[in-house]
């Protein structure tokens, strides 16, 4: 089972949003990483047939996305701005959506209860949706996306606004689901992908600038990520020399993680030390290299 995307171009009016997207995605978890506005949601909406293909080829499980009804029968979707009927109970909202999905009455109850158990919401089936936390609503979103037992699950920015505990629980849930489905996880949070996916693509300004294994991206950043502890008074000068990734107060100093830059005076500082890149480091390094290519 695969998602095949060849030379996909998308437009909003005359503005081109996606440029020659080429991807092959197989069973398991696949991460799509990119800044807000990079074109991730446009790509997701194209895959779930909410936007027609303007140019290119998109096939999912060997079905063209132009065959909208068939695609919607094999795809589950959790959009970034997901919402449900606040005054309904959790069970009633799921039952209503199951009716809209043409699930037979005799099958609905068993399927809904199984899904609520899978997303750890069985104890809340009589609660109103509007009374649930953000994390619980996102888990309910996954349950509704799985109602038709899809072969492919597409989730757009699913952990945005969640606290660390809910984010961890949500990532574990997606990881379990991906054992026998394609799960395409779109996010701007590198840690969400690092924890659960082996394959990813980076989308920047509507273009794929990396596609491959997480380890391959980490290898590209190897030898380019550094740290130094400096007084806070030197931070402004530091930012003018290199791209700072993160700052962590450490007593009177600040621990600064940054992308090394050949010729920068800071690289000659005796306290500079090379460190192993995280996925976030490698992602930001990839973006910085792209900026360099455009300059």
C-alpha cells in the first residue's frame, strides 16, 4: 500500500502554493515537517480530496484522488482545525458521524465502543464534547477519523496546543495505529516526528527540500551543531554571527546551541564544543542550507 505523488502543483488563484511535489509513502508512520505556511495543509487537503489536483498525479492505494468517493472510503482525516458538536455527548457525536459514514446500525455501537477504548475515552462517552480538554478532543478526532477503518490516516498538526503529557499520549496512539496503516503526520514540531517516524519529508515554501530517513537527515547535520556557555551580555553579538537554535539559562550564563558557520569568530572561542544533532537541529540546519542556496 502506497501514496504516490508525482509532479504535484497546486494554486490558490494565480498564486502557486505547491511546486513539483514528488513523494512515495508506504505503510507506517511518515512525517511531513515544515514551518507554518510552508504548504503542509494544502498538501493534506489535496490528498483527502478537499482540493482538486491542478497539475500532477496523486494515487493512494493505487486509486487516483480524482475518484473522490473511493478515496474517502479508504482515508481518515484529522484536520488542524478539527471541531465536533459541543452539546452532544462523546458517544452521540460518534454515532451521528457513523450514520453520515453509512455504517450499519447493527455495527455502529460495537465499532464506536471499540474506537473509544482504543483512544482511551471509554470512561467519557457520556460527557459533552465541549467539556473535554484539548488533548481529549484530539483523541476523539482520531476516533472519528478511524470510523470507516481507513487504510490511510492523515493528521494535520495534531499536537498543537497540547501539554507535554497529552502530546506523548497522542504520539503513542498514532504509533500504534501505524503498525498496519499509512499514517501521515503533518507538523511544525520536530519532536513529534523524531519520537515516532523513521521516514520524513521537509516542505519549505511549497517545495520538498528533503525526503528520506530520519537518520539520513541527522547525518547531514553531523558536525555542524555546536554549544557554548556565554554571559547573557554577549548574546546579542552572538546572534549576529550565527543562527541560534536554542537558549537555556545556566546560572549567570546562557547555554547557546547554534549552527556552526565557517569564518565566524565565535567558532574560534575555546569554550565552543561540537554536539550531536537532534532532529530539530537537523531540520533547522536543512532550512538554513536552503536559505544559503537561494542567496
